[in-house]
C-alpha cells in the first residue's frame, strides 16, 4: 500500500515467477528430450553403415555378374541368352558393359 491505496502489482509477483519457472522447466525438458533423440538417431545411423556397405558391395558384384552374362548373350552363348531372356521376362534389367546406366521406370 502506498499513500493509503492498494498496490496493483503486489499480487502479480508470485504468478509471474511461477510462469517463468514453468517456462524454464519446459524448455529444459524439451532440450533434454531433443538431445536424447539426436543421440538415438546418430546411433541408428552408425548401426546402418555396415549393412549399407555390404549391400553396396553385393550390388556391385551382382551388376558385374549381370553385365558379364549380358555380354556372353550378345556374343552368341545360347545358355546365357536363355538366362537373359528369362530375366527380361521377370523385368530384371541386364546391361552389357559400356551401356548407359538408366533407372527403370517407376511403377
């Protein structure tokens, strides 16, 4: 009370302090959660690296085999031609070496 009149701001101090504290705690909690999620995503990324490298190696080996098979078929090998025809019937693309690498159309 000042000069006999009640102070208007006297009752606002506690609610403002509680509001500021709640905002700080909420921000701290969200920060901790985001850091935890970031660490989890980084671990998942690291765990996928080895299978990704293995699948890349396997893809290169199968592409090489398919390329050599296509080259044999082009040179007249009947068995290779039969395999290439069967693979084409199953929508498996096989290119001879030096052919332009294009992606098959999306279905």
